[in-house]
C-alpha cells in the first residue's frame, strides 16, 4: 500500500486515497447523504461530482480524533492555539480566548479522543458542561472552532457552507481604539483609521480614567487608589473586579462635560457618516449610566457597551428604555440558553455582542444571532484574538443575517496578519473589510510557523509539543442521576 507522510502526527499512515469513488459514494449514502441528480446525470454521478473535493485519505465518516496539542502566543497578553489531529492526517485549528488558560482546552482532550470531529454538535454537547462565562468558555470554544476547520477540510468546503451558506462575501470590521488621554491625538488616530486604513466603523475606549486627574470630575475616585479605570485588575477586590453597583463612583456634571468635549473632537475629525461605538467606561451604577447615556445622545453613537454587568438584565432594560443611544452587551456570556436568551426576551439591549471564543463557537454564536434576529435585535461580534479566532468569526458573520460588524482588535500590531497564510486566493483583509474565503476549505488558513515562533509567550516556548498527560479521562461527567 502506498505511504504518505503526515506532518501533523509526525508519522506515516496508510494512504487510502486509492479507494474507489464508488465505494465512497456507497458509504456516504449509508450515512444519510441525499443529493438530487444533476440534469442528464445519474444520482451516483451527481454525488461523485458534488463530493469531488472531499479529502479521501479515507471517507469523512471514518475520521477519528487522535491528538490535541497547543502553542501559546503573546497576543493580548496570552492566547492559546490548539491543533486537533486525526487518523487521516488532516487537522483543525482553534483558539482559546485571549487572556484564558490553554489548559481549559487541554483538560477536554481525554473526552474527545476517538470521536469523529465531523459530528460537531454531538462533540460540543459532550464538552459543553466544562465551559462557563468569560474566559472559562475558552477551552470548549477552541475545540468547536477546530472541529469546523477539520470538518470543512474533510468535505472540501468552507466553514460558512457547513453553517447553512453565506449572506455576504465581505465582512465589515470595526476598529477598536484604546484610549489616548490627549483628545487631539486620539482624534488624529481615529481619522487615520478611516483615511489610511479604510475602516468604515470605529469604536473608542473612553473611561473614567480620562477624568482621574481632573479635580471635581469624579466622586469617590480616591478610594480606588488612583485607579485608571476598568484596567485596574491588581487583585480580586480591586476596582476592575468590583461590580458596578458596589463602587459608588459617580461622574459629576463637569466630568460629563469634559467627556463630551473628548467625544466632540472625535466627531469633528471623523464626521457623522461613520458609526462610532464606545466602551470601557468604568464601574459606576445604573443611575450614572443613564446620566452618561443622555449626555452623549447628541453625538449619535453606534452603541454604549457594557454600561453595567451583562447579568443585570433588569438594570440593562431600565437603561435601554431611558436613553436613545443603542445599548450593547455580551462579550462574556457563555451559550445562548443560559446567557443571551433572557436579555433578548426582555429586549434589555438593542444589540447583542457575543465573543465567539466564549459564546460557544461558530454554531452557537450563529444560533444566538438567529434568535436575536427573530426578536428584532441586531448582532455585532467581539473579537480580541489572533487570526485563527478572527477567521472563525468571519465564517460565522458570513452565515448570520442580522450581523452588523466584527471587531478588529489588533489593527496596529504589524505582525498580526502574518501569523497565518490564507489558503485561498484572497487576502484576509482589504481596506476595512474581511474577505470571506470562497475557494478554500475549513477556516481557510494555515499557521505561518516561522512568524508564529517569533511571538510565542515567554512562559511557554513549546511548539505543539506532545500532551500525553492529558489523554486519560478520570471522572464521570454526567450531570444527573
């Protein structure tokens, strides 16, 4: 039997590509594939034509997961990339959400070994219980991404096709822009986003940090030890980790006026044609959120993001009803049923914003978007990861009708795009829009090993090293008796 080298498993496995197409069709038919006959062609010939791009090391129904390995990048602090290998030599890439522990994914390896990666929803239900809100959803979601990448490669189609098809060929991006305390410099940076980088949608961070050195702008700010705002995460009881109602931080009329001047300068620089979202305000309560929302209404912002924690459904509803500017939340919510459904049912926000690397992956995020659409609510997508997670979002956005825009968090990181190679003909991004892969399977990317190795996290320089210590399952995971 002919041999082929398989780089993912670093070993040789039999090449079954010589199996007859007729045998493959027989197996596919038994698996439930039903495809109508082409004009003037038999059903068998139709199936042979439609499946001509399928990887035939063996049929997809014979795929088995054989390994999972990781690397850790110094991207937005720390970002894990997983690789799921199979008995056919094809593999899938996924990403553990930025700032999460790659072990959230590794702990699930023993639960997926031997399973067929093309049974994405079934595998997801096996591991779903091990995800949670925030970064703790990162392991489950990384695996789900990798499964769609694998399944697309096995059947020779892009991930968006497996999700039901696409609504669009280009994905509108919004450029995230962290705060620059000097409003004039910040305005120039935002203008460059449009004129030089081609973005048609922007988001700014504008936190209470811009007021921290202005006497009389804030009430109770000194208690937080000079906190610069939401980024004070020094310990579990710090300002950044204290729920909004419990800080008693307030913004004075003067503080609101100063923040308004800041936004006004940005609007003067970019005009009103460009949607402009706002985020990272700080941790203040419901009443201050309403005051802030009303003060900013004249600037016609695209949204106000995460004014209070996402699980305060009633408070978000009160804010949404009290102000004209759209409200938005969702980047830390895990799974439709447990998180987004109460917000959507109550119309507590105007826009939902899942982070696919927390929300449950491609299919669950599409389900969130579809449910929001049924209730007249739009969906934007939060994304602060590497191109692996970015492209997973591109496929999901292409397949979801009520999609608005996808976050590009690393606009100014010159090496970010170089971490991967596109396997199709189009570049990843063209002037503020991501290109949906139309001619490449799975997520449509491969890692650029040379570039990736330059940016490994200092604490973990290994490159997809073996992980046999995670092979053994040691628990009974059933959730009922």
